[in-house]
C-alpha cells in the first residue's frame, strides 16, 4: 500500500485594493461640492461665484493628497470612507458659504476651509506614520489622563452660550472635549480588550464583575461625565455615556449592560434636567417650542428650525433661496441641518443621513473584520461616536430630544469638530487596511515521506541502504 500525500489547501483569494474606485468617488464628491457652490451663487446673486474655480481646486488638491497617502501607506483601506468624508466636508463648506452671504461681517467659510486643511493634514500624518493601530493600546492610561485634563481645563475659562466648553485666548479658540472623545475611545478599547473576560458575567442570574476590574472603568467614566455636567455640556455628556455603554456591550456581548445604561441615562437626565437651570431651560424649550410665539416674543431658535424644515418640503427651495438665517447666531453651527432641510428638502436631507449611515456602517464592518479585540473595539467605538453625534444633533434640531449644542460632523462650523472628525476617519482607514490586508501565504510544507519502494530494480541490482529489507516486521 502507498501513502497518499495530503492536498494543500488553495490560497485565499486576494481582496482587490479598490484605490481606483476611491479616486473615482473622490472626483464625484469634489464635483458635487463645486456644483453646490455654483448653485448657491446662481440662486442668491444670479451669477457664478468668482472664487468657484479656486474652491474646487483647493478641495480637489486636499482630496488628492489624502488619496495618495492612502494609496501608498494603506492600500487595502476601505474605499468609501475617504470619499464620504470629502463629500460631507465639501457640502458643509457650501452651506456655511451660503449662510455667510447673509452675514457679510461674519465670514466663517474661509476659516472653516483652513481648519479642514489642518484636518486633512492630520489625516495624512496619521495614515503615514501610524503603521500598526495596536501601538495605541500601549498608551491607554496616558490617553485617559490627557482626556481628563482636556475636559477640566475649560472650567477656568468663561462660559460661552451657557456652557464652559471653550478655551479662548486672543483670537484663537477651540473645544478640547472634541479631542477627548477620541482619547477616551482608545482607553475604553484597550481596557475592555484586556479585561473583557472578567467583565463578562456568567450564568442565568445577573452577576456584576469584581470591583477591582469594573471600578477603574466606572470611576473614569463618572469623572468625565461629572466634569461635563459642571461645564453644562449636556451633549458631550450624553455622547460619552453612550460610547461607554456601547463599547461595554460590544466587549461583553451582554444585553444587561444596555438595560442598565438606559436606566442610568433616564435617571441622570431627569436629575440634571430638573436641577441645572441651563439644561432645564432647554428641556422647557423642547417641550413647548412655540411658547415664545404665544407670549408675543416671536419664534425661538427651535421654532424657526421647525419652520425651516416645513418650508423645505420634499425637494427644498433650492440652494441660496431659503431663509434659515432667521434662526440666529447658531445657524452655522448647531442648526446648520435646518438650512440643509430647507434648501435641499426631505430628499436632500435623507441623502445626508444615508451618507452618515453608510460611514458608520463601514466602520462597523471594519470592526467585524478585525481579529484583535482592541482594534475591533476601537473601530466600533469611533464609528459609534459619529453615529451618536448625528442622532443627538439631528434629534435636537428636529425636536425629537432637547437641544445639546453639538456640531454636526463635517457639516457644521467648528474647527475642533472638523479636525477631530478627520482624525477619526484616519484611524478608521488604518483599521480597515489591517482588516482587509490578506494574510501572508504560508511557506510550502515539505513533501510527506512515502512507503512506496518504487519500481522493481530488477535482479542483481544493488539495494539502497535506506530501503534494504530488514526482515519481517
């Protein structure tokens, strides 16, 4: 009898890099943004803006540089993340420019373009120099210490619109809480990846993990939320709470954490909404958005936002033809979604939400494709940050939940916001490259030994020593 050699398994098919698809989508994103920029000028002044060519060239250069960095350093990254980010950023610049035409003394679009350039530069730096996302897990405690420091610093500065979330000196200002959310996501991912087994309770009865494991995690989360409550930043508090609950659920796979999180969120929201005057006034505005009209004081910001959505109808009034500037000082930041709803209509607003949904979905898909727990949790956490922001902001502007004062990712005016969102996209690109990069092919196995003596050498032929007959076995 002869021993048959085991067939080696065929190599796994290599995933396509899709960089050509990414370049084509980037071209479409730039063209759509330039078309919107031209449409604003035609609708408002019946003329093409004189700087339309410069705007399109600048956006195209930023997109091309980001694409080249991805092509060289992250060739297997998700081909949809970068084009969606460029399109959202470009549309945000269009909407801000449109509102700038109503406020000649307050031009925010040029500043936003500068911040977008800085964000793309940091995107390129992260893609080029961060070769392995697992390196971030080594700096988990440094990340959480930096995050808490960034959250505490604004307490020493005066409040802006009722909240102490800004650092201002001279003509420069930024919101450190935007950077803290990325650092907390890194810490939560590293800590939960290292202790996920201890945090998972077993059995049919609800059993909490040991305090020495859960204690540091809850303490840091409570401290960050407490600081944000003192700063009257309800939106970021809700974002951090949702991020903590989502990542804890993903790490343990237990729905009990979701139930406990919803219960704690309801209790905390009731307590803060009842005791904090600034938050209480926002809750009252949410419950009675037309109370100021009944009192003869005219419509408030939320009422004007609802009027803008109603005026937009199905297809909108057209870019440059709306009146959402009547919302007031927050038209370019908190309520910029109302401008999109009024001038692009329900169809355009739905398209925006689908872009955000696709961005979050691709981030979740990246997490599912990663094998290391830290990378999986980090991808889910960063994607959840974007999803929670969109829900909180859109819900507040549309009257679904109380207003929170956050910035719509990529769309609204805010330098800190657009920079941190580009960093999030860079990390997701690095994570997706790790998830889609094919594993190296294993070295071919040596041939298995065979017991086949081969053809009969014939009489009189010498017998090799290694095949000599040794007698009966």
